[in-house]
């Protein structure tokens, strides 16, 4: 998908910009895509099972469930998976019929910008869910002494790492904003 923007600033001239996004909206009928579709159905079963499990834990443990850090990670993963499934279902309901009508009317303009945006958002949600899954994997890293020591060290310095990350990104984005402000003037 190619999107071309032309901006006319107040001072004079024209500022053209272009965005190119490679997005796959169709699926081929081969073994790999069949495997992906089976994994999506497996993910749906996994989602329903762990959603029921999480609700059961909230029902039995009440407020003590909310005191655990890992419960928030679990619900973050479940939220990302629910969003993934919404995008999968939406693709089956909206994109596939729209692509069929486009194939039947090749001379008519097809605006696929919304579908491409939806695909990019699905990829972003996938990255966030992958991050939470990696954080969850750190919980189970005590399979030998060295990894247990790493896990304990990360647990003890988590607040320091969080504070450093916060300050680092504040300064990083401040310099980024400084550069954009400096270059926009020219």
C-alpha cells in the first residue's frame, strides 16, 4: 500500500511525503496457511480456557488475586489475545468478502486503507503480547542455579531498571522532539 501526502506549510513551498506499507490481506490455499489457521483455532481454544481459569481464580481468591504481579501479566496477555481474535474474526467477516468484490470488479477503485491499518494494528498488538509472554517466561527461569540467580537479580533490581528506563526514554524522546523542532523550522 502506498500513501502519498502533500503538505503546504504556511511559509511557502510543498512538502511531499510517502508511506509504503507491505500488507498481506489474502491467504493462499497451501499447507503453511492451513497450519496458521489451525493455530488460530488452537489459540481461540486456549483463550477460552484461560479466560475461564482467570475468572475462576478471581471468584475464589477475590482481592488477594489482585495483589499478585503475575495476575496482571496474565490479564494483559489475555487482553492482547482477545484483541487478536477480534482482528481474526473481523478479517473473516469483512476483508475476505471485500476482496472478493474487488476481484469481481477490477476496474473500480478499491480503498484498502482501513484494512491495511487494521493489519498493522494487529501486528502491533502481537508485538505487545509477545513482550508480555517473554516477561511471563522469566517467572519460569529457575531450571538451574545460574538462571535462578539471574531471575532473583532481575526481581530485586526491577524498580531500578524501571526508573532508569523511564528517565532514559524521557531524555530520548526530548532529544527526538528537539531534532524535529529544529528540522521543521528549516
